[in-house]
C-alpha cells in the first residue's frame, strides 16, 4: 500500500483569519507561488485527488502540470466544511446571531445544523468516508496527494475524536500549500 499525503490549497482571494470564504474564491498569484515552492513532491507520489472547490482544484491542477502527474479524482468528499451561507464572506466580528447561537450549541448537539450548513456530525461522517476513499484510491493508483482545505484536513487527521474533531481542526494550523503524511 502506498502513502497518502494531505495538502492544503494555496492562498486564495480575500483570505483573512476567521473568514468564511465564498465557494468560488480563486487562488491568488501568491497562492500559485506557494504551490510552486511546495515542489518537489515526495518521489513516490504518482497521482493526485482534489476537492472540486476552485482554490483546491487550481492548486491540484498546477501541481499536476508542474510535476507531470495525473489528477485521478475530483471528489466532494474532499471539499471544505460547508459553512452556512449566512456567514460566507464574514469574519468573527460580523457573524450573525443565528450562527453565534449555533456555535455555542454545536458540541452539545453535533447533529445540529445552522441553516444550510453542515453539522459537526455530518462533517465527521463525510471525513470518515473520505478516509476510506483515499485508502481505496491508494490501492488502485499507488501513493497520492490529496488537495483539500483546513477544516476537512484537520478532521481527517483527528477522526478518532468523533464530531469534536471539528474543534481540534479549527485550532490546527495548516499553512497554505503545506503537506503532511496521513
């Protein structure tokens, strides 16, 4: 069985701490430079899988082009935590009351959703399926690079914590274009 390397996408337009980026936020020139500096990849990586969200997909495409590797899957299992639309484009100081209430209650009830957002239980379940998907993809293709997003990567690497892995993930630093062995 091969290795699974996890990588956060490069910097994207509008990024700032505590910001919930819109889905379509693209990679910046700085983000592309970060991705270039992340090369070379470990020698045994033979394929790439990626989130469909533009900043991750653009990161994966750039790596694929520069390293001569195929993108073998684009999967929503690798997408970032689906924040409720009421917070997209917002930072901590401008979160609406409904979101603040959800944040206060989310650990006591991991299945609770804020409007159209993904609950902690939903995210943990998706991350569990993602881990299975990554292991199956390695069996088919060999060692791979999975390009995704901070919260999903954090939950993946803390699956045994259950839905509370979201809190650990939110506190875990993943630098832009950083790679870690899964």
